[in-house]
């Protein structure tokens, strides 16, 4: 059993009345022990629309070299 996997989460949107959150994921598998800390960091982030699939939400999160990218398109 591996201790790494793709991290998925939600990030809040601030500029679209039709959507409150948008789905995001890590661009590489990460240690599962870091997931809680990643969630805490992302809970403080708000993003604006328009946003596209693959847009970077958080670059090099917690100095891990991993980017958090958007998985949905909202225009």
C-alpha cells in the first residue's frame, strides 16, 4: 500500500454568485500525512473567476514543489 496519492480539495470562490467553491487537486502524488496541512492552507485561499482547468491555484504549496491546480472551468 502506497503512502502517496493525488490530493483533492475545494477552494472558495469570491467573484461568482452561481458558485461558492471550485474543485482542485495536486499536480503530483503527495504524502498522505501532509493532507491535513494542505487543507489548512487552502482554507485561507479565495480565487476569482474566470478560471480554467489546469490553472494554478497555489504554486509550490508549503515549499513541497507541488502545485495545486483547478479541475473545473468557470467563466
